[in-house]
């Protein structure tokens, strides 16, 4: 498929691209074989003064940084971050005009302005399991994200069942385990969510 025919994905990850390579890195690289992928990564303070703009020509990835004010779980700071992050993502949506927004953590969805893109949520961790999070607030964000998503991926059977029990969203869930040795995304899967979620439940 020619490059100009590729669908565009804005891939928003909550870990720094320069940190330990893990699930979001591998999936973004795998997607770049078939899609035009722009990665937005949230810079951690340990790398703040290093160059946040990284090119990855081997995988055709366009990688952009996002910065939040520290102590962003504080309500006042959170609201400040939310205002300027929505402006930032509004500019990115206008510039890149993606077909799909891929999100790796519920809180990030709060930064995305209204748009007509398909939403995909990759649930790689139990979001309410982090001690620093307001669990009820995160659950509200995750429920909205799941409701608005065309597809939801989980990294384990536990998360798969947990999301079903909590949000009753089995019709859009797919299991893609970490360290999976086959294709990252099943070739028969399209982002309309039409394939049965029997693809990977075991």
C-alpha cells in the first residue's frame, strides 16, 4: 500500500519513549508497518533536559513530546495541565488530521478535545491500582474512554475480565498479551470492530 493511502494514527502513550522499552513502544512500532503513526509521549522528569524529539526512521515513526506541570495529581495543577494540553492536542489534531487516536491510559483522554476520530484504548495496566490516583475519578475517565472507543485491548485475562465486570463492555474487548510472539494486531481485525472478540481470549 502506498504511503498516501495509509490511515493515520495519533498514538498517545503515558510513558516516556526514551524509558525502558515496553508494550506501547512495541505496538507503536508494529503499527508503523501498516499505518502512518505519530507518537506523542509524556516526558518524565528524569529525561526533561535531554532532547525530547527523537526520530525513528527505521519504523517511520514521528515522535513528539508532551510536557505536564509536576504534581499534576493536585486538582489545581491538573486543571491547568488540562487547559493547555487540550490546546496542544487541538493543534496536533489539526496538523496531522488522524483517522484514529490510540490511548494507553484513561487520564490522557481528558486532554483530547472533541473530534471525529475513531478511539482505541489499550488497557495495559489496572488504572485504579495506582496509589497516587483518585480511583473514582479514574473510573469515570476510563468508563467514558471505553464508551467512546471502537475497540479496547487488554494485556491480560485479568484485565479483560475486570473491564467486563466493571463496565460491561465485552462487545469491544480483545486480548493482546504482553510478549506475544505472533502478529501484534490480527490481520483480519479492522478498526470498525467487526471481528469477533474470540480472536484472543485464552
